[in-house]
C-alpha cells in the first residue's frame, strides 16, 4: 500500500543502504512515463513487478523488476473524459494505487475506481463513483481494508459534497457511502457514535451547523490518506475544507468538514469525530496522513494517532476515543492561538478572519497549510516523525460568489508568500513524545514530496526544483543528493528486488498545486493564479522543467 502499512509509517526495515554507504547510490534504471503533469504517486512493488499510476490520463504502468527498466504492460482506463481535467482544482495528479488479492486498485480523475489484474494488466472491474460534470474528481490513493476498496472525492473548491465510499474488492459493487456533511443518516452516524467533545454531540449537526441547505454544496471532501487499526477495527480519514472559502457565506461550525472520522470498515458507521478547524476560514483541508503509533505518553503506553495538520499543529490523539492528548505548533502560526485541550477547540484570532471585501493579511500558515497532502514518515529506531512541509503565509480577501454547478465556488482572492526567514519549505524531525522539533532543514521551495525512513537510518525526500536527497535520520545531515530531470512531488519508496539488492525509487515530474505554475504553464504575472500559489512560486519555472521520469537508485 502507498503508506507501506495500515499505520502509515512509511518505514522500511531494509538496511543494505545505510547512512555509511548511501553516498554511493547511483542510477540503476529509469522509465519515462510519457506524461508531463504533476507526478504525486508513489510506486508499489509487488513480487517482481513495480506499478505506477501517472497523472491524467492515469496510465497504470507495470515495470518488470527482473528486467529493470522494461515495461510489461500499460493499462489506461477506457473512454476517459478529458473534460474532467477542467474541474480539477490544482493540476491533474494521482496519488497512487493499492494492491490486494491479485489486483491493483486505483482511481481515475474522471470519477472511476479501477481494478486491474496485477499479472496480466486486464481490467477486472471499473466502477463510476464520482460525477465530474458536477465538479467531482478523484486524485487520492485508495486503501483496501477487509476486502473493501475505500475511496473519497476531490472538488472542495467546486461546491461538491464530500464522501468516502467502500467498494467490494471482488466485484466493485458499492458496499457503503458516508457523506461528510448533511443528516446523520447520510453521514452514517448512529447509536455507536461517541465523539469525545461536546461540540460534536447532537442530532444532525451536519445540517444544523450550516445556513439553510449550505451543507449540500459545502465541501468536506476526502482526497487524502486513510489509515486502519486492525485491533480496534477502526479506519481513520480526514475531511477537507468547507466551501466556499469566504466564511461569511457559511456561518457555523460547518460539520463535519476539516476534521477526522473513525469508522467501522464493515458498514462505514461513524464511531468518533474530531474537528481540527471548526468553521475553517483558510482552506485548511483536514485530509493529511495520520500515523498510528503506540507510544509512551506521560509514562503510559497509549494507542495514538499522530497528525501533522494543515492548520500548523502536530496533534496526538487517543485513537480509540478521539481525545486530543497534545497539539503543538510545528510551523509558524498567526492564524490561530492554540488548541484548548479542555474543549478540543482551535482558538481563533478574529483579526485574521477574511470576509466579503475584507482583507486579512499575514495569515500563517497559508491555504496549503503548514503541510498539505505530502506524507510524513516515522522511524521506530529514532521515535521521530519526518515531516516535509511549507513555510508560507498569505493575504486573503473574501468575495461574493454564487454556486453554479461544475464551476469554481471559492469566493476569495488569495496571494501567498514566503514565511519568516524567506525560505518556503522545511523538512523536520519531530518527537511526538517530547512534543518538539529535533532538527530542521530549510528548503528554498515548499517541500511537496513525501518522506521515506529506513532501518539504515536514512531518510529520503525530494524538492520542487528536482533535488532527491538522503539525510541522516538522527542528525538531518545531508548524506547524498542528485538533481533529477524535473521537480519532485512524488513519494519515495525502497524495496528488495529479485536480485536480492535494495533499491530506492522516486518519480520526478513537477506539478501539483505548488508546481502548477510549471506543469500547467500558468502566467507568473497573475499572483492569484492557482488560488494564489503562483504569487509564491514565480521563480520555479527557472528552476525546473516538466516531464515524468521514474528513477531507481542502487549501490554499485
Ligand atoms: Ca481545499
């Protein structure tokens, strides 16, 4: 699975490549994907085959590891709707595939989930789950739990209504769907729902915490990561920002957006919920990765969920109950003043709230948050998280906006810029028990790639201008780097090949929201392009060029 395991640690026990010899890494083989939009996916290795999903048109490429660099087959979903590209907010990325029971599962941008025979590349089933003319797309990597393929939608900037859906892995038939706004019966909230905090208790809060009917076009999509605890039999998924961005148009807590659900995989029923950002005013989608760890907190062993959240706080939650055990800033924050551990609520700064024709300035973190979708890793050898993230602030002004199906529903003008220090990215080691940063690497551009930690005490990540780096897990010391043909927004992996040797793979291919100025050829003179991200990235086109290439590195 993309995150390596259900706990989403992205930690590999392989140690042939280690802190002493990583400097000898060299290119073993490459495969061009033939596509030039943002490559956010991590490859999967199953047996002697590597699988990779490209951005739209979502080719599933199978690479033969017995004959490295040779392509076994390519599966492309049939009759792809090219107009789906027009409703994708921020490039036409795909975040990867999942494997189970001889099949590869992945999502196509135009709203379909595909199951493909892992050996032959033949289609097993395709299920239409999202409606792109309505503004829904799919970019996330599915997770397979108990023979169910879990999928969520994108389109929070298009006035869609968020959901998570489970499909039968053998047939593709709908098992259940849970909406993230609306009446309890749609959200699959029933007798077994026990949120920890009072503000999440009550009937039909997904309706009553919105102005009349606003929940029907209120966002709360699920385009990020899902984790699963087999012992508690709970799956965990976040929910994205409420829409539109202009908060005046949706007074209230806007449940169940910008939060996290624990659900039963069998029927989807909600067990608990916690809201990171009630009445979110900054596009702080709550869909980041959650790492399920067993840690000693205050001397006691606790089953926790660690979430580097978009709003800038590193949360540690009891994953059985949803109680917040700690929430500490891991980035520069002006937008809020902390988290009240008694009520669980984020403490807002009213002076930072944008409104219609009301400009709020120096909002940190900016709309992509202190960290966006790019997943962290955790090493049990150090006990630390490795967190790729941004150092961006913004100004935001609300604007009038009317809902028109299948068109942007944002109502805000945004300009982003570098945070304090002038660097736009960071790569940090964070101790979730001591609740502090251990070391930090400053990067010129936002670090939009995932992280990988290994038993060789090496941590890998990539930069938007194309440097693929290995750093020491304990010190952050740069051990090795190589400049690739395009900026890196993918997820590094490591694996043992049929020849018995360890390799490291990363896809280059700049793009995504941060790199859309390059992959989408956006005009650097328009600061509000890409929802204001272009203002912070006008120098990226000089630093890298587009084009997808899968790179694999090995020792000589
Ligand atoms: Ca969003």
